[in-house]
């Protein structure tokens, strides 16, 4: 019998299907003698049924007539061979995935054969078998709709009482293998998005609803593991920990997107289940308590990790109730989320550059009550030995801006920016936090005035009365959230800060932001992040942004300009203008963008500074170049702040005005070179250029010209190819910058951006380099002088 199987036969014929089926029916036991035939028969039947589905319906009619699905189940029962089980799962998966006929799918899912295979006791210790089984389950879920799903569930009185596909799949939801977890998530989403009401009630009822809380618990464990990696990175910058963080971050964000996809299915109560579990298992016990400048006993999460996770949750999990609850919790003190414990110093050091006053100048436009409330913010973290558990979490975020390190400032800015961009957050809550942009405030008040609400008209034209009314309005809304904390989550919170006017909170946020720009121990990237946030909050200069703020910004700008002047006497003055022009464009594009430049996860990757282990010392030219670039970025940001805080638009190019009477500038101007320097492919006029012919291939000479150009402190050797149809013009093919030449500077005083050098030295150096390059190229035969 077995030899006849291998005789020549048309593989895709009806006779072949009939023959294979007849032989399969005759098998009473699967052993080592016939297992190869069984495996080959199962594989061939899958191919024939798939072929028949597309070309000949009689194939599947025969499949139904002979009840071959029942034969598959029988083969599984009489076989103890692992390879047969693997092939059977693969055969059915292939058939399900490739069958297009709806009636064929209905038949495959009927007669309980599919549920028997789903619940069969496979030996999942074999990883390959588990992989085939999960693929089999996922293939079934891909064909689910409102009609087919009813074939896979058991019901009593129109209520689902059994759903093997779903129950068996979520058993592997937290498997150690990532591919298995991914397949299970895809399967569950296919189930949720069917939209069957009875199935939805089944998955949200006990004990199946535990799956959602288990997801959050699994996510919580991932968050704690991430915190360990981040903590290790701060003490050990090894490649192992640094490379592990991106993988952990990807896992965390994948989980949050999975939560979001589940919620988007619109299943009743799922959003509430996720909200309650995320708040009770993660936000309240772990993330919010860590937003303190002191180490507190029992806290398992670091502040930086918590700031990142809060941003991710708000940005990805789009639940209105969750967003508003997190925002309202920021008005509670830390002690509301902690049992009584003693705070210990956490390596925190106060005494940075900026000292705040309890009543800054220029705040006369605030009421007495409002001015009194300002002291809540400005006195934050002034004592190193005192616990800050009594401060609200909102104040803790602002304290990072005024006194935290660079990573903490960046994290706090990310949280404020994320809250500002969270569409699910009520505008009233944003206003209470002090981060509602002026344009949105005016829009809301204007709408209120248009619909005839007198309070809206009064607030639009009277700032003081509006502030008082806002205080009552937002206080009552926050009271509702705080009451919910107590009744639903067991968090008791009563804080006077909620009664303060949102106008006071806006002033505190602006005050903290301005303090960021007055600090000298922050990176340029953090400055740019703060610039974006200030631009969003203050598109138009209003009452809260007063003369005191402008004075602080102006002083910081002057200090940075002085440092930039000193930099012109350093090692890299010749590329300073080029770096400045590039930074201007990037900074303008960044702060005018609709969203922040960086993602929240960037705060976890603190930039690794160069060290002596890298062979780079602090007095090296590389270190000097790094410092110069950082200084230019800070200067550009402060300069642009000076412009837009006075209500003026930012120009496309920096206001650089190099002296026009210098020789090196006149040559660049004649050639048509702007302040950014020559660019590859640009057309320029060949003025005082040295002609030559260059052969890149034997017998194929091309006409080029060398041109020495300098602008201020920057110089280039340009190789331009002549344009045959346009005399005295060429196209830039190579532009070599002459960087790093320690050229002496003129002692002439100049304004912030008018950088003046002794140009003769730069021109002489260019001429020497040009001669050196020209002579050597000629000696090797690459260049032939033009006659």
C-alpha cells in the first residue's frame, strides 16, 4: 500500500484527494512505520483543499461529505507521535488562513471539532509544539466575526458560559517567550473587536475579568524592572545596562498600546477596569509617591522612571477619567499616598544659581490673596533637612524645575508638556494646573460670552473678578475628584492649594519656567524643551508674564552673550557662525512645532559625557568643540526668547551682520555665498579661482576651479566644476571647511552676533593649504594646469 503512494499522480487532482482520504481512513494506529505517510497525507490534503477553494468547489464538498475534519481528530487521538501533532496543527492552520469561502469557514468551526482541538491536552513542554498551537489559535481568531464566533461558544439563556478559544489563549498571555505573548494579544484583540455583546459580557465577568488586572500587574513588574535598569545605569555606564533600557522601554510602550487597543474596542466597563487597576496598582502606590526630592522608605520607584511612566500613560492610554484623575491627584500632598514614614536625604543638593523672592517685582497686577499664594511655590526645597511630604505633587514638579538636576528638569518638563497635549484632559483641569495656553483661555471665555453667560463676558474683560470666579469653579470640580479619591480609592486628600485661583498657578508655572532659563547647570536640550513649553503657554505676552520675568531672561541672555564672546577667543571660532546658523534653524523649528522635539523616553537616556577613559581630556579640542556647541544652542534659545516674549515673530535667519568692508567677505559676496557657507550642488560665481583639469578616469578630463573663500572666522577650500553653458559660473562639488585653526581675534568690541576676526591670517592660511593641495595633486598627475 505504501509503495503505491509514491507512484506518479497529478498532485492537484480530485483523484489525489480521494486517494489520500481513503488511505487515511484505513489507518487504525499511527506508529513509526506509517507516520511519514500520515504526515505527508495531512500536508497534501491542506494543499488540495486550499487549491480547490480557489479553483474547484467539488474539493471542499468532498471534504465535507467524507467528514475529513473528524478524521483529523481521530488521527490525533490514535497518535502519540509529536511530529504528527505538529503537522495536524499546521495543516488546519493553513486551511483556515487560506479558505476564502464563508461556508467553508462555517463548516470548519462547526461540529465541535475545532473546540476539541483547542482544548486537547498537548505537551506544551515542547516549545515547537507550543508555537504551532498558538499559531493555530491565532489563525482561528483571524476569521472571527459576529456569525463565526457563535460557533465557538456555548450559551445558556443567551449568555455565553464557555469560550475555549479565549480561555485557552489567555493562559499564555504572560509566557516568557515574547512571540507567544504577541500572538495572544493579537488573538484577544480579534475577539474584542468582533463587538458581540454576549461575548463582551463574558470577558468582563469574573473570573475572566481578572485578565485585565493581571495585565496591569504584569505591566507594574515591567516598570519596576525598568527602574532597576535606570538606577544601575546612573552608577554603571556599561554597555549591558545601556542596551537593556531601550528593549525594556519598547516592552512597556507595547503594553500600553495594547491597553489602548483594548479600550478602543469599546467594550463596556473595560475602560473602568483599566482605570481602577492602573490607579490602585501603579499610579497611587508607586509613581506619585516617588515625585519627591527626598528618599522615602518603602518607595520602589525612582523619580525619573516615574516621570517617564506618567508621560507614557497619559500619552498612550486615552481614558478621560484616568487623565483627569491623575491631574487632580497632583493637587494632593505626598503624605496622602503614603503611610507615615520618615523622609531621608536622597543626595539632594539645593543652592543652585537662581534664588526666588516671595513677592517678585512686577506682580502688582495680582490680588493680595494671589500674591500670598505665590510663596507656596517659591519656597520649595530650600531646606535640605526637611521633608517635603506636605507639598502638593504639582509643587514637587515645579520644584524640579527650580532646583532639580538636568534629568529631573527634563522629566518635569515632559510631564507638563504631556498634560498640556492630553486631549482627554478637561480644559478646566489644565487651567487649574496653570498650563492652559492663553489662546484656549480666550477661546473658552469668548464662547461663554457669545452664548450669553455673563460670567464669561466678565472674565474676558476683567481679570480680577475672573480669577475669583475661577477659583470657586475649579475648586468645586477638584473637590469632586478628591471626594472620589476618598470614596472609591481610599485616598484621603484635603489641601488648601485647590482653592487658589488658576491665575496664581499660571504665574507659578511661568515663574518656574523662567528660573530654568536662568540656571547654568542644565543642558541645551533641556533649555530647548523649556522654550517649547513657554512658547505654548505664552503665545502672547499677558499679565502673568511680567517685568520681573523679562528682567531675569535679559540678564541670563547677557551672561550667555558674554560667554559667547569669550568663546571667539577659543579653539573653534572659525565654525561658530556656521554652528549658530544651523542651531537657529533647528531651535526655531523645535519651539514652533506642535509637539515637543523629544519623546518622554529620552529622559531615561542621560547623555554620556566624554571621559579620560575615552582618551578625551577636558582641555582637548574635542571637549572645547562640545562646550562651544552647547553654548551656542543656549544662546540661540535665549535670543529667540527675547524676540517672541515681546510679541515679535522669529526670523528665518539669525540677525548676523558681518562687516561688509572686509576683503574675505567681499569675495564670498561676489561668489554668491550666504552666511551659512558653500553647500554641495549650489551654483556660485567663480571669482579669483584657480583653473585646473582633473581626470577621474583615464582619458576623461573635466574642468574645475579651486576657490578660497572665508566669511568672518569661517573658511573653506571649494572645488567647483565649470558650467559649460554659463561662463564664469560653476557648481560646488567639494567644500572643505578649515576648522580648528586657532586664529587670533581682534580686540575690537562688538555686539552679540557681530564676530570680527583678523582676516589676513585666515586668508594666508587658506592660501597655504590651497597651494599645498594643488602641488601634491599635480605631482601625482591628477591635475593638469590650464594654459
